[in-house]
């Protein structure tokens, strides 16, 4: 019977060890400094203590200044005092100076008021932090919880293991329960969920969703970059064609200006005058006027023909550019997105 009991206990221990090994070790850490900075009661008490410290420092500095003034006055009056009177006043000043040093040690020494009140101030918060850590560790089955701001050297700490916010919420809940005056306030503080249940599967799914979202965003960014490059290329081609059209127009305008140059027109007019003078003996004024009219009509028709040709050329170039853009757009839409 005894051997059976021992065998049963060994099997149970082995099963327990196996289950713990399969579960893995859960580790977390807290940042005590961060928690203290976010506890309102601690901040208020720290502000009051800082006010006291400033007052103590002001008292010490004022008394030291008075002591320095007394020493200076004693040195200035030394020639007027007897040796006994000088020694008596010097002894009083030395005694007062010692009192000031004792007061400074009392306030700021290793066992002074400042250290005592700091300890009294931080001790209740530390107790609350310890109680909150114990509650979180037991409810979430943590194996180890470290303090990042303590003497433990943490070369790296992932944020997902930081439970400082949980500890802070637990302390806040305890404070609300303590300060609650009415039943509704106490019920609200009791119902508040300050220690969320950790769901590792849900966390894994959320992490996978975040990774997929990041991949989609990167793919969308790549597609946008590719589309922007295509648009820039098309715009560059259109700008080049537009610049070519403008250059052609400028060239045609220069040719027209050269054609209608005043020097050339003067020579043409002189030739026409000479011809008219030669033929004036043979043609009547009505005939001459009719010839001038016909010449103007022919010149106008020539200019209109030239303008029509340029307009036709421009329309053809625009149509060609439009067809190229449509071809590029079709080619781009036919390429499947990755």
C-alpha cells in the first residue's frame, strides 16, 4: 500500500512538472518611477515636501548670511575691542555657527527630516505597488516580476512585458474604493476591470492582423509610387510635345515677321511703283485699282492657307499625343496588381 501511494505521488508530480514545462515561464516587469510619477497622492505630497525643503534651505542660507555679516563686523571692530571681549563675541559667533550646522544636519543629513519624510511618503505607495504586483501575479500566473528602476540590470526589456499600467490601475482602483463615499461610487469602483485577462491567442491574432495590415500598406505605397512614376513620365512627354509646338509657333512667327519686314516691303513697293510708273501710260486708274484689289485678295488667301496648314498640323499632333496617352493608360490598366 505504501509503495502504491508513493508511486501515485510521483506520477502526480511528474504530470505537474510536465504541465508547467509546456506552459512556459511568464515574466513581467514594472517601472516604479513611472508609477510614482502617475500617482496623484504621491505627487501632491512630493510638492508639499519640496515646499518644505525650499523653506529649510532658505532658513539655512539666511542664517549663514547673518553669521558671515557678524564675522565681518567683528573683524572690523577688533581694534576697538579688548582681547576678552573679542574672544567672548567670537565664542558666541562660533556657537551660533555650530547651531546652524546642527540644524542643517538635522534637516538634510542621512537621518534628517528630509530622508525620514521621503521614506514616510514613499512607503505607503510601495506597499500598494507590492500588493498590486501580488494580485496581478496570482491572477495572471506570472513566474517572475522585476523592477526596472531597482538595482536589477536590465539590458533590454520589451514593452509587451511591462505591467506598470496594470499596477497603476490597480492602485487607482484601491484609492477609489477607499475614497468612495456613496454606494454607487463603491459599486462603480468594485465593478471596474483594472486587471485585464491576458488572452495569448487573441494577442497572436491581433499581431498577425497588424502584420498583414503593414504588408498591405507597403504594397499600396509601392503601387502609388509606380503610378506616380508613370504619371510623371506621361507628363514629361506631354511637356516635351507642348514645348515643341511652342517652338514651331515661334519659328513660324519669326518667318512671318521676316516676310513682312519693312525693308523688304519697301523694296517691293518701290518695284511695284516702278512697274506702275512703267505701265501707267498703258493702264487706266480703274484697272490699276482692280489689280491692287486682286493682289490683296491673293495675299489674304495665301495667309489663310498658311494658317489652315499650321492649324491642321497642330490638331494632328494633339490627336497623336492623345492616342499615345490612351495607349499608355490601356497598357497600364492591363497589367495586374501584385
